C-alpha cells in the first residue's frame, strides 16, 4: 500500500480509501461482514475510511463504529459526511442549525470523540457558503472535527468557498470528493486543475463507474439487485441503466486492454484514477470480502505509457461517455435548470 499527503494537511493516507456506502441495508451487508471487511482493509494497509450519515440512514456509521472498537484510533483517518436528507426539511443542508446537530449524531453513531475529515456531501444552493464554513470552523476549534472538505462541488463552487474562507478569516475546505472513472473523466477539465491550484486533497468516488468496470453489466451478465439500486443520490428514486450501449462498448474495450496488459479490469480502473497527479486516494466500496480482495492489488499497480495512451483513445481526456451521468451530478445541468 502506498501513502500520500492529504492535500497540504500533512496527514498521510492510503491511496485506497475504504468506502462504506454498502454497509447496512444499502448493500445488505451484515455487522459480521462489515467488521471482517474493515479489519482486512486495515491489515492490508488502508488507513483512510469514508462514510456518511445518510448511508443506510445512519446504519453504516453505527456498523463502522462497532467494527473499529479495539482498533487504535490514531491508526485510522476517519471521514464522514453531512448535507443530504436525514429527516424533515431541517434535518439536511448546510445550515449551522443542522451542521451542529449532524456532527453530534455522527460522533455518537461512530463511537468516537472526533472526526478527522468532515465533508459537505453536496453544495447547498439554499444556504450561504459562509454560513456553512463558519459553523465548520467553530466545530474545528472545538476539537469535534480536525479538517473539513467538500464533495461533488463544481470548479466554480470550490473557488467560491475558498474565497469566502479567505475573506471572512475562516478555515477552508482542504479536500474535495468528486466522481471519477475512466468512463467519467469530466473532472479533468475543471475540478482537478482547481483543486491542484488550491492544494486540496482529492478522494474520488465511483472509480469502477457503478459496476461498469467491474463486470456488472457485461453482455450476458445478470446484475444482482441490492437496495442501493433503488436509491438515488439525495434520496430521489433511480434506475440502473444496464443497457447503456456507449458505456458498455467502452467498457468492453477496456476489458480487452486489461487482459492484454496482464491485469483485471478492476485493477486497470483503480490504477488509472490513483495515478492521476491530482488524485490523492480512490474510494472503493466493497460489499463482500471477495470484492475487497479483487480491489486491493490495484494499490501497487503501475500503468505503462502505452496503456495510458490506449485508455485515452477509448475515452478521451475530460470526456464523460454518457452525458446524463454529468447532469445527474451537477444540478445546474438538470432539466429544471435548463428550461428554455
């Protein structure tokens, strides 16, 4: 396992981050399975674990807290998130009122006295970013959180938050957690250059493109349905689009490339994202021990120039294969926002 500095914090984190979205009802993962996955990850050298209050309605945090009992807290860089809906209209968002309540809820569920990295799960257009930054700065000064970051912010939103922090003398977002995979390279255009300018750590989610780069939607495959497949980001219902021809065609070319290069498609996909100079760590989200074991070897994989060039031929730099993947993540591109 390799380690990198988390932005300019000086904190060293593994190039693979254990994501816990599948812990609990989302992935039908039991307490025993969760504990086994966490302990195996730690044994493999992963020291960075990422969760969120909204994962399985808080169950993921609870299971993670139980799995970490008896583990030296100083050996784990623990990250969680707030912002998405956890109840009625005031149990969500970036207001001070919700942030100070949400952090206490997460601390209780995780069974810890501090959170290493507290992340704003999505931008909140209803709340002034200065309101959120001020509340997070106060929590940092109180010792409840050590650092805070953003997730799935656009380049302009990252800049706005950095300027607001400087203008008001507040602490700033030190990390960003965007979606990134070979099939969805849009952040290479703006987000990654922006985070590099501000010296931010970057932990990317969905590096396997929701299973497209793990065999879930190969021809003849019957995707296994889990509760997660019926849950959308932010609580909206969604449908897994296994018949996306463009993504499947690109994925098949990548399967061939991986095979010719002597590695699995999973290793190719993960090695690609963690080798980008603007990326600190890739968030993996194993639901089973088998899935975890298939992902661990990627931490030490190196890709040759020839392989990288071939990837660029299959999916051009900065290009997202399926346009709606971008619009579903950036509200400003959604149908309601682009009415004519």
